C-alpha cells in the first residue's frame, strides 16, 4: 500500500465496497474460498499495479538520468 492511498479517496477503482462481503462472525469456522471471478479480478489488479510500477520506474529513471551533454572530465576548455 502506498502512503498516499491512505489519505485520498480511491479514484482508481481498486476497491469496491459492494464486493466486500468478507465480514466474519463469531460462529464462522471455515476459511473463505475464492471464486474464479475473484481470482481473475486479483490477477487483473496485479497486472495493473505492476504496469503502474513499471511506468513509475521509467519516470524516476528519466528524472534522475545524467544529462547527455555532461562531460566526464569536468568543465570544457580546461
């Protein structure tokens, strides 16, 4: 979880409160089973998050990349 996800509303649609019916009660003894629909949704969410992470890494690499015209020997003409 990203820290900013705690303080802003969920705009991306990762979480849908209507789909969340996993509230356990005192008498519930069995584990909940995941359906194929839930597994498919989790796989898609993982794909989206890994794509977003790759895009974020590309942006960071662009931001912190050394300048092309930078000379390794210092100032030009010295």
